C-alpha cells in the first residue's frame, strides 16, 4: 500500500496508547504489511484491514486510503480477539 502521508485519528492514537503500540510499528505495517481484508465500498474512502507485529504481539490496523491525494487515514489499531481470530491473527474463526 502506498501512502504519501499518514493521518492518525484521535481514536487510533488512543487505542495505540492503551495497547502500547508505537507509531513506528503502525507505519511499518502500512508500508510493508499484509492486507487481510479489503473494504472497497467504505466511504468516504476504501479501507483495508492489515496485520502487524510488534514485540512479538499481533495487532490489526484499519487504514482508509484517499488515492487521489495519497493521504492514508489510520482509523484504528487493536489486538485481535482470540474468540474471533485464530492465533495467526489473519484467519477468522467460523461462526
């Protein structure tokens, strides 16, 4: 994913602080991480669920991309719930 600039929402910054996830770890995920799921119909911009690792821990980043301007909006950052996700952090459990 290519981003010329990142914008961190207040929500994302709060979640990063609560979970001890550094900005540099999120930036690395966005630059080189794995997209788990795409949400092309999201408004106002398409968004992506990305898998990240920091200090041995797995986390998810949801980022929306404004392709026209190159601005990426970091919507939230969270630790995947083991009830919903397998230990690899990228495979959802069946309901």
